[in-house]
C-alpha cells in the first residue's frame, strides 16, 4: 500500500500533484463515487484520507501526526473569532472543518461556544467560535482574555458603524492581537473598511477565498508577537458548552494546562466534581494532555467558567449574601446549554437595580426533581432550549405553576426587562444611622435615626447595611419626628422609623434612601 504525507489542509491542486494524477480525472473519479469536489476546494485531512482509501487504496498520513504536543508556547496557539450576529463566524468554521454547525443553529444565531482544533504548518491551532450577541459579552471577554489572536469578522453586508458596541470596546483594549476579516467578499469585492494599525484580510466563508492565506498569515503573525496572553496560575481548564446527545448529557471541556487522569477531581470556586470517565473524539481514555478538547457524560457541573485540577485554597469565591427580607419573584431557569446559562447569571449579576426577581439557574432537562424544588420554594419556571416531558408539563399545569419556554436568550432577557422594568438608575438621596431602639407593640421595634446626609421621603425605598453588607431592601411603614407623622426628614434631623417586614434592628446600622430614575 502506497503512503502519502500531507498537511491538515490541502487544496485539490496540491493533492493531485502529490498523487500524480490529472486534476479533471481526479474530480471525475470522485463524482462517480458520489463525492463532489471543486477545483479550488480546500480539503481536510479526514476527507483526503477517506477519498484516497476508496479510490486508490492509498494510506494518507498527517505530516505532523504527533500524539502529544509539548508545552512550548510556540507549538500551539488560540484564535478567538468574534463579530456581529450573521457576520459569518460559524460559516467560516464550517468551511475550514467541513461541518454544518451553522445550519443547525436556532434562528441562525450562535448561542454557544464551539472549540475546534487543527494542525497547520506544524502548528496546532485552536479556534474559539464565539457568540456575537452583546448578551454574551462576558463569554466573549473570557475567551479573548487568554487568546493569542482575535479574528474580527465583518460582513460586506454591514457598515463599520453597525459593529456592536461590545465588540468595539473589546478591540479598543490594549495589547490585543487583532486581524480584521472582511467576509463574504464574493458578494462585493470592492467593499473596504479602514481600521488603523490592524491587519486586514479579505475572505469568503462561502467559497473559501483567502482562508488558507489568512491562516498562514496568522501563524506568521503569531510567531512575531512579543506579548502572548497567559492564563492565571490557578486555572487549568474551562467548561465550554453542554448539550444532549442520544439521551446523554454531554459537556465539552478544554484543558488549558497540565495533564489530567480519570478518577480525580475538577475543583471549582465552590464545588469539587469527581471525574470517572473522559472522552476524546468519543473514545474513552484514562489520561489527557493539555491543550486538548475532551468531553464527559451525564455530569452536571457548576455554572462557572474555570476550574483547577489541583486543590487550591485560593480558588474560592466569597459567599454571596442572599437578602433575607426581599419579597421577590423567584424563577427557576433550566437550560441544557452552558453558555446560555452562564450568560443569564451574568445578566442577573450585572443588573443596575433589582428588587423584583431572584433566579436559580440549572443545567440539564427539566425533571420531577426540578418540579419538586419549584413547588417547595414557590418558583416560576422558565425553560430555554430545554426538553420537558409531556407528563411533567401536565403536572405543572395542574398545579397551576407558572411556566414559560424560550428558544433564544435575548427573548428571555427581554421578558425580564419588560415584565419588571429592570435596569433603572439608582439614586441615593440620603444617609441615616440608627442611634437608638424603641419598643413598639408586640415584638416590634422603632429605629431611632439621625439623618447624616441628604433626605428621606416616606415613599422612598431604603437599603440597610451592616458592616458594608446589604441586609435588607424594602419600604418603611411610618416616619415620625417626636411622635408626629411626617412625609420627609432632612439632614441633621432625628426621626423614628417603623420598617416594613424588618425587625432585626441594631444600633449602628446604616440606612440609605433610594429613588429610581
């Protein structure tokens, strides 16, 4: 059996020279076997391997077929692909890797992260295909922070001014190694964009124009870089995405540093997860070496990005205080998509003001256990890109529990914003300190306060802090000065407050008067 050595990608023209066969004849032979090739097509190694086996019984071997890439930073690098929705990011990846991911995306919008790897000119390249919508800004930032090069994909269908503000903010960062990719150039070859100090390449993700040249230039650009992004010491891996496949819950993981053996733990901020089995290319293995893409089955990880493979006491997060006295609408949100889940939490944590909702986000299909939780804690149910059985759905309806289903993340976010008028600006109008405590009726207390700054109106919202920690947010029942009810108290005045649904009054607590505009 003849053996031929090729790169990860090769053009039809280059391949026929190696095989010493006429180009037209080669295309005809493939056509007779039901394989359609074009003259200018770039072929992936796996495609060439299959075609040559079928047609000629040739063995095709990768030139750089190495099991483990050593840890030299110049042997591999990371490319993040960013851009607006429908700029052609995923289509570009589909062309390079001969996939059809873009055809299966809901609404043709990327809502998850795809990591793909290839060997090209003796370099291992990892591509991070990132969502474009600004709701995924935190996800985009996370991957860019440890990427070596960023491709900003701009479609000729758009103008420069149409680029999302979050994308523009990213490219304005210092020390970003950026290549501007003008995509869909087959539609308009004369379209030009000007970005000062950045390399610009014209490509087409439809027919492959300029893509091989782009990757070659990326390698040369990478080798010339002085600043190569590094990863924090206590971070060894990242949770990429999750999905259901053949009734198994699959999680894709990217190991950034070190090597990992099964029957050990991933250590997250607040959790440690035991890993019994791992898979690479759907083959179970006992040990993997970074950098590599691996998967697990039926393990529900915390909704977080990073983990460590070594126990580290510094890899923790401070406990988040949950307001005891808030009368909130509690939502139980379930998704099978890790990227969507973490973006929901990011949206919630970055609300400017929120005294109306509290959320719990969970991964996986909605089950009887989830329903029981929602019953016990009186939660409304929101499902996004999630499966639910008809039987459980009937139980939810019979129990009169609120249920709403979404396909897209932005539809869920719009629901919250429109339903609860979230993200109004918060303005502090006054500051008070509790100086005395007076009894008032059965087990009730009056807070004797001094207004140290500004003013407080009876209709204002108040926030109470203990040693810089928020312990209550709500309203007041009564506001008095010397037993006389008043509508407002001002700076340097003393007053008595009866606070609605709060009785844990202590001397020294600080009270802030809040209005929303």
